[in-house]
């Protein structure tokens, strides 16, 4: 063997010995963002069903691929202040957002060995495709049916008598106003598709939830205006199924509870989302008539 070849072979052997002895960086991560966990054999990914949607629209978050570890808990942080502490299930989960912005969703997998694995995904929520309720004007109210008024027989005794007619409470027991009409207020509800409030692993295509009660407008029969601009009632149109209004008479002032309940229900009305066309609509149901002003954003 010539001298030059012998030198080259010795240099190559030294290089091999050096490489085999160097430690390099560890591939055992306790936190990561959608990357492999070397020693655990994990190639799990956190995925969103959509990267962008409007307010109230439901996002579905789920995992892809697998993990070779025993999971004791999967804890969720949706980036908007909402959290959910689950069990060891990797089942898909649902969430919607009430404000626009960019959010980082974080799932922390707590492993049986005591380490955590963190997976994240980013989503964007827009303030488009929204419905804003501005004003409700009640132009006429229904008549009373099968309600009772107190009719005095003597100074201390009397009878309950069925009353049908205008919403006039002047004959109600303990009424001091001879022209006592409805002390009207509204209860507003929305029906929408939403995550189950009690279990975000479930999705509800139709869920009715209470929004608010308005102030009381006293002693009115018609042309009652409820200005809702200060309530900032903004609904995500994509998730909205309908808007429900309960017309009620408050019985706290100069009036007895005439039908056995704290406040009398005058009427209810449900408006499907598809009926919000233009900027205002008038609806009629029997003697009830009202106009609703709104804005599509």
C-alpha cells in the first residue's frame, strides 16, 4: 500500500470514530406545535375544520394521526379566555367566538408519565355576515283571552270573572288607575347552531338561548317603541336559525297577577333568519302587529 493511500484511510477512520461519539441534540420534546415527538413515536396534529369564519360560527377542532402514549387529560384553551378541562379523549371539540380577531387554540395533552405535549392551531374570526337588531315598534297588541279580573260584590268580597277584550286592567283587584293598560316589556331569544354549553364535544344544530329583557314601558296599548341600539344585539347570521320575541305585561305596578304567573305573556313570535330582508320588516299575528328595524353587516 502506498504512503498516500495509507494516510487517507487513517483520516477516514478518525472521522467515523468522532461522529459516532458525538451526542448531538435530544429529540425528546415535552412541548411542541404540531411536530413529531421523537421518542414517543407521536405524529399527532391539531387541525381546525376552517381557518376563518364569522362571529358565532362554530369551529370544529380535531386531531390527525396517532400518539404512542397514554393520555390522562386533554386541556383546551381557545384563545379568547374560554377553557375546557377534559378527560383523556382525543374526540373532536367545538367552539364559537363572540368577538372578531385572531386566536391561537391550544390543546395540552397530559401524559401518564407526567409530561405535557402542547398542540396549537390558529384561526381568524371576522365581524362580517352579521345581523344587528336596532329597534322593535309594537303597533298593536293582542286582546286578553281567558284571563281573570276581580269584580267586587260587596266591599270585602267579589268574584274572578273571565275577561276578553283590550289589554285593560282597570278592573283588576287592587288597581288604582282607572285606565290601566299594559306595562309592556320584551324578552329576546335566539335560536342558532352552537356547541353544547354543557359538553363542547357535542354540536347542537338548533339551540334556543335567552339574550335579554328590555325595560318596561308602562300603561300602553299601542305604538310602543323599544330602542335596542344600546344593547348592541349583534348575531352571527351564518349560525342563526331564528329570532324569538316574548311580549310580556309586567304586573308589579297597580295590578294583581291575573293568571297565576308573575308576569303575563301577551304573545310570542318567531322570526326565521331568512325573513331578515332589507332593513325593516312588519309582522302580524292576530291582533299583534310590530315592526323590527335591523342592519346586515
